[in-house]
C-alpha cells in the first residue's frame, strides 16, 4: 500500500467544482436573507433570485448559441476549402495562344513576354 495517495485530475476537478457550487449556494442564501432583511417578502425575494438565475442562464445560452454558430461556420468553410478543385493544378506549357507564343497555364499567359511576339 502506498503511504500517500495521489489525487487524480478528475477528483481534483470534482472537488473544485463542488466548492464553487457550495460558494454560489451560500451567496444565494445570503442574497435572499439580505433581501428579506430589507423588508421584501420572502416569496418575492425567492422569485427575484430565480428571475436573476434564469436571466443569467439565458445570456449563457445566447452566447453558447452564437459561439456554436461561428464554430459551425468555420468547420463548413474549412471543409469547402479542402474540397474545392483549383485550376492552378494544371501544369504550365509552352504553346501558341491568344497572346502569342509563350508559357500558358490554362488560357492565361504567365510569362512576361514581349509585345513584338507574334
């Protein structure tokens, strides 16, 4: 048996998230108590806190939606870019074309050429 056990990453993450959850629950109780101490009825204080929670959830879902949409656009753009056939794959060749004899790729002359060429 080992004298000291090592904490795994998942256990450490779970403990951290649990502490954060307890902290938020404590702040929620404190906020409800503060509102009740200010003279607000307890039922109204709970409803107000639920409204704040739902508003925060709505903002997070809105942000997640747009982030997912941008990510989807990036993935589709990358896929289209990978599957697009370019005309630049043609090998240049020396031939007689519309601009005289020269080096052509497709129908475009790519060598500098001379205006006196015929």
